[in-house]
C-alpha cells in the first residue's frame, strides 16, 4: 500500500474519483495498443545527409507503407515520387511548382499523404499524434486524419483541403504532413554511439536528434572525447582538432562551432614552413563550403596539433600511473639521433624525423607558443554556445549503456579475458568487472561535465576520459592499444597492429552472449544485444548477426571512409510490434545517384510469437504501475480515507 502522504500528493493531480477513473481507463486502453516502432542506429560519424535520409525514410518502412496502400492505384514512378516527397518535400515541391495544374497536384498529394499518415500513425493515440503536429495545422490535420466515410461530412473534409489551397498554405501543409509521417514512423530512436568524427556535419546530426521527442544515445568513443573537449580537456581538444583537420572538416570547427583555428594555422605555417608534412595530408572526403584550407597548410596544421597531442598524452600518463600506459608515451621512446622508435622493446626506423618543437632532453614539454595555442583552442571549445548545447543534449539523453524493452544496448564491448570471464579492473583500490565497470565509467563521465570546475574529481574524471578513448580495458575502445603515433611515423605495418579484446571472439558464440546478458540481469530467451563500434566487413564474409541470433552489430559503415572495407552504407535495426528486422543500406552516394530508387535490403531476423503491445514494454510497465497506484487512490476516495475536492 502507498503511504498517505504519497496519496495526498497524487490527489492534487486527480482530485476526484471521476478524474481517477478516467485516467485508469485511458492508461488501460493505451496498454492495449501495439508497441511503437523502435529504430536502432550506430556509428553515424557526422554523415548528416545519409543519416537524415535513412531516418526520413525509416529505412524503407515508409516506402513499404506506400507500396501497400497504392500498389494497385498508382504507377511505380508516382509511388517513387510520393516517397521522395516525404523524404525531401522542399526539393520535390520546387520541381512540381513548375508544372501545370499545380493546385490539383497539391490537392491530390494532400489526400495521398493523409492516407500514408493514417497508416503510419494508426497505432498511436490521437493525443500522441496531435503532440507531433505543428500548432499551426493541428486542427486541420487532426480532422483529416480521422475523417470517416460519413456522407454528411464529405463536404466538410473537402472544404478543409480547398481552404488550405485557396489561402496559399498548400506547400507548408504538405511539408508539415511529410514531417508528421516521418516522426510517426519511428516511436523511439536509439543511437548506439559515435555521432562525431570523420564525416562533415555531426552538428547537423545533433540538430536532427534534438528534434525528436523520444531519443536515447549510448555514448561511443568518438562522442566521449568531444564531451571531454567541451568540458575543457586540453588533450581531448587537441585530439578532436587533429581528427577534424585530418578529415578536412574545417567547416565543422570554424563555421558550425565557431572554433578559432587562425592561431593554429599561423603557428603551423611558421614552425613547419620547411616541412612538407608528407604523412599528414588530410583525407578529403568532403569539400568545405566556407573554410577552404590549402592542402599543404592543412597538412602542416595536422602535424602541429598531432605533436601537441602526443606531448599532452605523455604528460597525462605520467600523472596517472594507475592507467599502466607509460609505455605509450612514445615521444619519450624516440631515439632522435638515430631516427628510431622503440615500441615494446622493438626498434623501428622512423619515416619522419622532423620535430622542430620537441626538445630531446624533455620531449613532452610544450613550447610557450604551443601552450598558448592549446589554451586558445580550449577556450573556443568551452565557450562555443552551439557545441555546449549539443554536448548537454548528449549528457541529458545519453548513457554508457541502456536496457530498453529487455534489450541491452552499448557501443563498444564488455572487456573479457581469453577464458571468457569478465576482465577485472582495479581503480582507486576497488575492483570492477562487467556491469559494475560500466556503471563506474558512467559515473566518471558525468563528473567531467557536472563536477565543480576546479575540483580534483573533475580533473581525475577528465583524465579518465582519455583512458576511455584508448585504454586497454576501456569498453569504448576494445583493443590493447591505439597505434596513432606509429601510423604517422613508422612505415612498417607490423607496428600498426591493434589487437582486439577477446570479447570479439566470445560474442560469436551463444555462450558468450548469454554470459553478457546474464551479467545485466537479462534472459537470453527474451533479450538481445545491440552493438556498434566495429564495422561489419561483408567482403570478408562477416555477418552482423552473432551469438546464434543474440547479438546484432549494426555498424555497417555509413561513414564514407569505411565503404571500401564494408562494401555497404550501414545497417539499421528495426523493431516493431510484429518482428525484428535488419536493414542493409547501399552507400548514400549510390542511393542519391539512383534518384533515391535504391531501397535497403531488409532481413527478417525474428518474428515475435504474438503481437507486442505497449503493456509488454518498459513504458507499459510504468503505466501498469501508475494504474495500480491510481486504483489505491480510487479506493481511498471510495472508502472515505481521502476527501474528494470537487
């Protein structure tokens, strides 16, 4: 039984028995609705255009609705045009506006869009759909979506459409309908890590995510170093800038986030003026629209910030011996006289030995100019309003892992040993493994942003974020070390090898996946693992479904930098009330060049034994608890324990 104080608080919202009864009825009805569609996405890596397309089409779900509704009444080009309209309404409207009988086209299109929207939104309550509607058109949309076959109202519905066209609001109404369809096709959006890095516009991805009402994010390794940079970590700032410069993402830094790169360009042009920086040429996968940087200068900027990063990295290892990573302070292992690098006791000749800012007697010391540059860059990150808004959203809607409707979602791995046991990590004289390790890490990540700025706990947590980026037992990294330094300076590829955690072997077996599910209190009979981080290489025969169907790796390489290795353009996982399906996508450039006619290859991976309803979900569990509490309040009213306030 609830205590009286709680019932009195509840009574303030439901002051009468009638009000309580009405809410019990409403919640009970909602529990019987079909479960909304859950959409799982991973490793977006700044590819905003591809991401928005896949999201806007719900990985072919919307096109499937169009086919079901209009297969026998519309030609294939008409069906394709309708699908393209829903994804890119402004583009299609620009084209159609030039045709004859444009008003008639708008009239017919509104009718067709209403049919699609009815179908997509049919599993939700009217109240839920209404909340997704723009206020301007909510009344008209609500009426049209719930238009029946009543002869007496036919003129009424026709007049609504005619008035929309007569007032010149047809285009805005069509755009709003398309938006409502896209928002209704996906009830819950799960992002399983790595919004940032490589691609040109993670900022636009973040804006799109912020427009959704029900989204959660499981942080990836590329997210957490941006989070640490935004909180003032100089090392993570240097790493973020290094990666952005290496992928020619100057628009992102300077135009989107207002990061001032002028000091870096001036410093690099002067200090590295006699260095071709051959091995620091940027990967040019996308062109900049606003901040075109000469490739030679970009290479110098790349090397300048990389050397600064390696110095700061070595300093961090020196003040955190518990990380056990002092051997990765590789600037201290360079024989500058011989031009050799010592890696784990083996010496390699270096292909680049020009270090104008490195003092061989104190290789980790920043020059005065480097220190001033890092300070300026860090202030740009901590004082960027748009970046801070996006990072705050990552914190408010994110976590290291999530259990959603019985499924376990995380980005990287659960560190394991060769024998299949969970790795034990000792931090501050306390042991962690499996779930407790991830829980501890989640707490530390939040300390970085929310602990007092000058506090020891914030500094310790900020340093720990770097361990999460590249530490051997980091669940976000999953390898024994990161060989960034070696890839720049050593030609021998033997030095580039990064050994993956045994986790990636164990998840190929059902026993390994069952062990992970049990660790998180989940049943293999009812739960699945959704994982990202490691691209599935189809040309090598890899399969995204592992552990006898218990685990799905949905990083299929939406990033252009992975297409050569994966052979595809990414995966999405779709869970509706009937089944679980895996959608395999072509690279977005192919889709765009085809006129958006290429759809995903959808594989049904599990059909549920019965239709899943809201009552079977996490939301349903909360609603059922609400119902039980409301029943106790109703009993208190009817038995006279509480007085109604009429």
